[in-house]
C-alpha cells in the first residue's frame, strides 16, 4: 500500500467523575460486582495460547484479604523458556510489518479501553490493588489509554527524524527493532505502567516476555485479554506469572536478551543491572536497560506559600493511593513561620480522611498492598513513638484484621539527617522538617545534595524571585519538578515522567525519549551515480605547481 498514513490526533482521555446518579457510577458498580463474585483463573500467555501449569498463586483484595478474586498459574523454567522461544519466533514477522499495522493494534486497544473495557479494568484495579474510584480511573483507564495513543504519535515523530542528503545521494535511517527480545518487569502500583512497559517496545517491532507483579495479576490478565481482542499477534507479548527473582535470573541470562524495561524498587533494579553487567560479552548485543525506580520526593515551602494550596498538595501528594506511588510526597520542609497554621490544617484534613474498603466510594484511601508492606510501615510508625527526635503529629494507627490498613501518618522530624527524611517507605507516611525562615537556601541545598533519589519534587511560593532561585538550586534534585502543585500526577503528553540518581535512568515514560530506546537505527546511504575514477582533482599535474 503506497500511502502516507495520517494518524488520529492524540488527546488525553477525559477523566470521568463517577458522581452519584451518573451512568458511569452505575456501570462501575456492576463491574465491581462481577469481579468480586468470581475467582478468575489466569493461565500464562505463551505464543498466543493459554498455558495451565497447575501451580497456583491466589490474588486477593488487600482491603479484604480473605477474599480471593483470582488464581494464577505459575511459570517454571520450562514455561519461561517457552515464552522466550515464542518471542524469538514472532520477531521476524512482527518487526517487518508496516509501522501503521503495529500502530493499529494499539490504537484499537486504546479505544477498547476507553469504551467497553473501561469498567472491567477499573474494577479489577480497584479490587486487586485497592485503588479508590478516582485513582483507578486516572490510572487503569485514562493513563493507559494515553500511553497507547500518544506512543503511536511519538513513534511517527521518531520515524520522521531523517538525515539530509547531498546532491547525487539519498540518505535515510531505518529504525529497526532490537535484535533479540525485551524483558518487561512491571510493578503493582500502576496498571498503566504495567500495560506500557511491554507495549512500548512492542509498538516499535520488538517482542516481549512480560512478568507482572504478583499483586497485580488480575489487571495484567485482563490487559492481555484486551490486547488479544485488539489483534495483537501470537508471541508478540508473552505473559508469565511466577517467582520474580527466578524468572529474572533465567530471562536475563539469555544471550538473546535485547532489553530490560523495568519499574520497581531501586534494590531490585541494581541487582538486575549487576547481573547483566557481569555477563557483558555473552549477549548478542549490549542490552538496553531502562528503569524507573525509587523516590524520596520533597515538598519545600517558602514563607510566601499559599497555606491552603500547600496543605492540599501534601495530603493528596502524600496519601493518595496510600502513598504507594514512586512520585508520592514523603518529605516536607516548612519554614517555622508557617508551621503552626499548616500543622493545624494538616491535622484537621488527615483526621477527616476516610480509610477502608474501596468498594465504598466515599473512601479517600484503601489498604496497602500486602502484609509485608503493612509490617514495614507499622514498624516505622511504632519506632517514632519511642524516638526523641520525631513525633507523630497526625494519624499513626494501623489495623490488619480484615485488610492491610495503615492510617495516613504525619511525623515531625526534628533531625534534618533523620532516616525519616532519607529512606523510602512507599506508604502513607509523610515526614515534616521545620527550618528557620532564614535558612531557606541552606535547606534547598541540603535537599539537592543529600538524597540518593531524584524523582519528583515541588516548591511552594508566591514570590517569583524565590521560585526561580529554588528552581535553579534544585535543578538536579528531581526529574519532574512542580511549582505550586503536588509532586504526583504526571500526565502522558504533558509531563514526561522519570528521574535520575537512584530513581532510574530518566528515559521518560510517555515520551519520544523512551521509544527511542527500543529501536536500533540503521543509516543508509545510496549513491545514484557512483564515481568511476580513482584519482581526485588535486592529484592532477606534477603536484608541485
């Protein structure tokens, strides 16, 4: 087909409100009932076929941990090997297809998710990952739709990047898929990230082995169902549930590993990088390593900050989705002149937050993801009760009888070097350090230079000169920087997301920069009338005149 294919203009998927009496609220209620009434069996997906192993892991609701909603078949070495083989076999056909054919699969997937699949995936995300209505909608529906639509547009822009040609020659760049397969290891906290990590490389012609987080198997299962309905060919993405460390060891040892697309903890990513580095020279090429990892994200306030806006940003940025966002606000620096009034506002707001079963649409928070997370957060909170340099200002409760509930907790840390301001907890714990008003720049410099993480951060001030000074001082402290806004909620096409230092490789999910990592450019020069004489003009004569 000799056609230049125009693309639909990507626009961000509108967020539905789910207000009482709305059509979408009723539809979501129905979808939730369908998910909670059944125990879905989740086979592996290898070469386009469901694979049943008979080795199971249960998927439960974190807010009602006795309630099983799915049983996943687990992969062993044979199944992982089969997934690698299926990806390898599918590469030649998939990578050679016109880019418009690959794009069509994901554009259709986006429309399916925006329409008939929206409530199913939202409901699975709510129940399986304990997200509220709002958090599920902006994630499992809107952000994943945005990834699929905008990535196609980014791909087109990437392919349009072509070199100049001098007279008599034609230069062009062939953007090839990587040679081998890509391993996508995805987290529990965002259905959209879990959907994007395998599909972004696949859009560029790569084939993928996908290992989703154990706590997000239901939403991953439905995402594969959706992609298959959208026309994804067999073997392009192969889903394997199983022990994360065992699967990673086997996959990363394969000589045909072409890339790793990862979101998760800094410690796990470090181990993967070491594993790959130790095998340099054993792969057919150098694997592309793309990772988004941890964060200890800051909010820094100036005395001119709007107190109400600052309080809302701290509560939303720190406690939405139980603080289980790599971008969540977890350390706050406040001038002494603001602290008494801000503390009152935060205490009142935190005390009014409703925490519990997300099937109650009035809840602001659900449960943390599992018992291991609950134990970790509980230990941090209890440690503050006996601390001489930290005290709990609000919240501080926990309950694991029916669900893994940790109350939104605000801690005042007097010691600027406290582990509360240094270590990532990945839960609903926000630590505040109060500094003398005159030490604003010193505090900013400490934030900029004393954290191993550099993912997100925010400053609040109404004085423009202060904003500029803080922005410059904190330039290396965050890959996503917010002014008078919470440090969470990046939108595809608006705020490309990623950080540096121990927060990842900063390849910016939801951007052309990320997609460029999944191609191997081949520069082609064609000369129409090649030279047929060996000598150059300057060689004429005796060479001395």
